[in-house]
């Protein structure tokens, strides 16, 4: 094979660098897109497992799920009669295993499915209400509910949600009028937060072994929403908002546009979103300022993003009338090689390889959808996100310049539409 002249190779690499400079990690072009849930019932909660998998629940024991990024939502409670009442919260490990809580007749129920919702099993019943639910891994999890007697209902499971028991470290409530609210819980171990009906936030920094209570400094009578990023910056909200920069120890009032209750908050790094009425608001500076970025067809009540996601965020918001919206960030700045639609998925070997300082990666996707191209080190840890977002079908080329990586062997992996392929490359420094 005839080699290109070095100067031509340099021009090619430079052109690709310019075309790919606006990759997802550097510029997230966020937008909210409405999807068809297939129902008109009120949706009260949503769990975003990944960019492809999500579950939602609501009135009249409605449960829906998607495994294709929201292109289709299917009935995840087809065999009715087991789940009863209003679905209050839902968590899931994947497209098969999910856990939810519901309330009816003054009692709370926890249900579990291991076959994608075909069958649900009642695994716990109590005379309270559970508004918080979080599996921290495949075996361990928490459920949070209104106090019974003088103690909060903090349940734990150690066998994947099949059985639940009251935690011996569940804190004692500080007031006999304290209750809990939907959307006001977060578990990011070793940290746990939950808001109460007297505008306080309980906080644990040792995975629930002990708790302290902190005034959230908001107006209103309930903490309706809270969320913190990995650096300890976070927000609590009712009809107003406050911000903490030290993981919830102290809060300062923060202006937040819109009117009515703030129902949910999500985000990571400096990017945060909240929902208020029909509006979705976005901040790119950790709440320093907020902008109304989307107005929904009906009132929204919950929002969730996948845990631990790097780069641009994605997630779903749900509400009245069965409305569902997905946050997307279409990939821009990647070089489209030609107008042909490929027949198959393909990930090509990078060139040059070994390389320094730049290399080119070509790939093909025959179907539009969420696509990720990531780099991993020799231990399997994520080292870089080259792209992550919605892409049209096509043949693409992207230039990778790993300025912050040391020399050595790396693996790059393409994931799109259920297809995954990984190849090896070597960076010489």
C-alpha cells in the first residue's frame, strides 16, 4: 500500500482535529424531546438506569419501561392484580430487575420483578408510606418512609430487594409532625440525604450508621426536592431554593426563577436542572444563574439521570397525562465521511497505531441512536470519553488527542444500538 506524503498526512490529521474539536465532552448541545409513553395516566416517578434503559410508574399501578432510549415504552405490568394503588417511587438495576413502592388504603407495599415486569412479587408491607428507594448495588439497598412511632422507616435489603428489614440505625424523628416527601432522597454512598416536612434535611456521611439534621433555609413547609454532585455542591428546594457547597452541612438561599413547587433536581459537575410546573430550568454554573430551557405540555413531577455518568448528561422527566421527555445532547463536530448508510456496525483499527500525539478512529452505525466511544486503560477504568450522545446513521471519523493520558496500552470501545466492539491501541510518550 502506497504511503501518503508526511505533509499530506499532517494536513489530514489537522483537518480531522478541527472537525472533531467540538466533541461531546466539550460542548453539550442539550435539548428535551417528548416521547410517547403510550398512556395518559399521571406518571409520578422515573428511574434512568442508562441512556437506553428507564422505568416509570404512576397512578392505577401503571408501570412502563424502555430499553431502546425511549423510542418505545412498553407495559411493564401486564399481569395486573398484584401491584395496587399509586406507584410512589421506582428503582432498577437493568431492563429486567426493578423494585417499586406503592400506597393504597393507608398501607405501603414494596414489589420486585426479575423478569422485566412480567411478574411482580410483593416483598414488604407496612402501615406507612415509602417515598425513597435506592439499590446501591445488585444486593444492597435502602427504602425510606414516614416515621412509625418515634423512628423513621429506613429499611435495608442485603439480598437484592427480596427481603427488607428496619435498619437498627434508623434515626429518631426530631418533631412529631415530620414526614417525608417524594423526590427528596439521594443515596450516593457514603452519603445519604433526605428532606422532611419541616424544611430540614437529614444527612449521613457514613452509609447510614448515624445522621445529623440541618436547616435547609428555604421558604415553604416541605423539602420537595434535593440533589448533590460528587463535590458536595447541591440544592434543597420547596417553593424556594437553597444551595450547599459542603455536602449539606450549611445552606444559603438561592434565587430560582418560576412559580410554584420545585419538584425535582438533577445534575452533575456544574450542570444542574430542576422542574417547576411545566418548566425545566438549567444552570451551567452550579446554580449561579438559571434559564428556562423547556416548557412541557403538562405539569412535570419527577426527573432522573443515570448514576455516575461522565461527560454530557441524559435522563428523563415525567408528569401528568403520561408525558415523558428525554434530555439528549446530539453529537456535533464528528466528521461524516460520506452520505452512504452502512449496512452493519463497524469499529475500525485506529491509525496511526502506535501514535503520538493524535490518532484517527473510524466507525459506522447503520441505525440512529445513542452512541458512545470511550477509552479505557489496561485495568479497565474509563480514561476518556471521545463521544457520547445521539447520532444519525452514517460512516464517521474522529480524531483523538489524549493530551492528559500517559503512554501505554489503551482500549477504545464503541457502543450503539446493542452493538459493542473494542480494539487496542498504543500511545507513545
